[in-house]
């Protein structure tokens, strides 16, 4: 069963609960990553991660892999739910630029507007695929940018 099929079976009321249950996903547990908010329509997520002994690097700040892990799936998950079962969505590329050391709790907010989803649908219909790019900042406790992540996705229609 695909993620979208499961989300469809759960229905709109249970989807946010399902995605919050991702907090039990072992890579998230190990790094201390927590999904703290899921929009009712699953078009946005907020994710946090404290500095812990399990995600601390050799110099006492957040491990870069944990900073990236907290950003990895969310744009793809949003599009899977928003576009519906007639589309295939894959991660295509990722880039992370570290700006400042993560020395405490960090947070990232992921959102894709309905207008952007519509543009992606239009591009797929016109060109057979779309390759949208999304960006997110990982913010420290004082609002400073700890890391900037760019995600490239690949979207096309499923074959009948």
C-alpha cells in the first residue's frame, strides 16, 4: 500500500494524526526529530529537533545529517497528499548550506500553497512532468538561520 493510499483510507480527519505518528519513525526518534504541527489538509508541517547526545557532533553542535534528516521528506509528503493518487512524486535532489552551528532546539516549517500545487499540475499536464524546487530555512531558538535546504522534486502522472 502506498503512502497516498493509506492517507486516502484514513480520510482527511485522520491524516494529520497519521503524519504525527511519524514521530515514532526510528531515524526521527534517534535524532530527536519531532513533528509538532500538521495542517488539517497536510499542506504544511512544522518540525523541531533539540540538541541531544544522540545528535551532537564532535564539536558539540547539531550533526549535519540530523539537520538534513529533519528536512528530508516533507515537501515530497505534502505533494503526495495534495496532488492525489494520479501522480508520482520523488525526491530528485537536495542541498544543505550550513549557516551557523545548531546549539539548541531548531525548527523548520514546510508549506506548499494551493497555487503552487496548481502550477505543478499544469506543468505536468503541459510537459509530461514537473521538477519543482522548494526551499526551507532551519531556524535556531533566536530565529537565526542555522541551515538552508533546497529540495528538488520530480512529478509526473501515473500510467493508467
